[in-house]
């Protein structure tokens, strides 16, 4: 079915939750947000596309990847209580898209299985048109079962809007590309190689635009980097663990978030099922682990900051819920405040 609910007018902050339909998820959930408490109230769901694991919002249009071997993106109208499909899914000419972002009038996808990045122009109604570029990554890494080839895991524009960066878990590197807004052509500008075997998954920029923080999945560390937007150069400065010394068992970091004032950074860690809290140096060049707290569920695949900056949300894939936390404005430490059921939850975005 395409969706549920009938109201046509919504106001206030809304949340949208992606999930894996192949694991029992309901597709894309829509929810009202209580900005004072952070509480979510689900208003509807749309399951018109398989495995909408990551989402991006552009005004009244919500974009979702379909994380399948076929690989596609889907658009939804979110002016009502439930997401309503806008046309058929559009192929990304890549397999297993795990992430998407908007840049220069285009929708960009990171295709994990095929190790590529796709650019699709947006039509006037906000939906995606056929792909203009598929930029294929090359290389591999020392972890045989995870790095036999490239695995693009994230793609996003830098704060200046001049560059597109893609994080590749399979090649232990971050690629910097230029996107031509007129043609949709992606051109490789440079590649920053990180320590072999770390398996970079996602990165987040400091609000000043001078530093970036790469979260590594295969080793639970955070790589602090200097970002030169004028030259399009990412320079690693050092690594720091995202789990306390003495932590036992496997830990697989998933998502990294930086506070709007640049004072704090948070990372979700699967396996340990924790949220790591970092303080950032005054210029963003240093990150120090100061606390870890339980994520409120199992296998936190995504971590998102509310538009107010007062609440943090963890999408716990294996326990099938989204938990929210109130943030201490002085320490940055989250305190669990509530949860909703969301089977196979994989992503939360706000609009």
C-alpha cells in the first residue's frame, strides 16, 4: 500500500523514519514532534518502496533510497500525515544505495554494493530524473570480508557547497569531487587515504567549515581532519577511540553528529550499543571522548540531532525503536527521554 491517513495540512516540526521492509519495517514513518519534550507521535506510514533505509528532505518532497540490489530512489509528498509516493522509483544505476544527499539541484546517492556515487538531476516538482553520472570507485583494503572492493557508504556536499565528498568503507578513503550543476557531471578532484583497515563509514563537518570528523566502522575510532575548502583538500590530523579503554566485544560505529555551536560531537556505536560524547577544541582540531551512554535499544544505525539542538534521536535497527535523549547544554551528555516502536528503524530526518 502507498500510505495511511487523510489530513492534508500539517504544521510544526515533523520527523521521518526510514526502515528495512525486508526485516519487518513499515517503510517510511511520519511523526509529529513535540519540540519541548522531543516526543514523537507517529501519524502514518508509506511502504511504496522496498528498504527505504536513508532519507533526505527538500521542502515538501522526501527522498528515500531503496537499498536493494536493483538500487533506486523514491520521492514522497509529505504535506499530509503519511508519505504519499510521487511517481515510480528511479534507478540509480548502482547496487545497494545506503545514503543520499542534495547538492546543486541534484540528488546524490552512495551505492555501497557497487562502490559508486550517482548524480540524478531534480525536476521542477522536486522528483529525481534519470542519472547523469555514475562515478565508480576503485580499490580495496586489508579486511578481506569487508574490503575486497570499493563500498561507498556516504555522499554529501561540503559546507562551502563547492565540493562533494564520498566516504568509502572498502577503500579506506574519502574522495573529493566537483559537481557541475548544469550537466550533473561528477569529476574526481582528489582522494584522502586513511589508515588501512579502519573502514570509514560517515563523516560530519565542523560548523566553521574548517574541520571534518570521519567515523570508522571496522575499527571504533574517529579520525579528525583539517578541511581546506579553497583547495578541496582533506588532511587527517589524528585518531581517537569512540569506546572507552577496556571495552570488550565488537563495536561498529555508524553515525556521527556535530552540534551547531561546534562544542560537541556524538557518535552511535553498534555492538556496544552506546552513544559516545566528545568535546571539541575551540578551533575544532581536537576531539576528546568524555562519556558514553546506552543508546536505549540495540544496534543504533543512525543518530540525528533535532532542529532545536536540544534532543538527539537514535534509530535502533535490531530492537525496532527510535529513542530520544535530552542533551545537557553544559556537558553535551544525553539523558534518555522516551521511545517509540519503529521496526527495523534505520534513519531519522526532520523537516
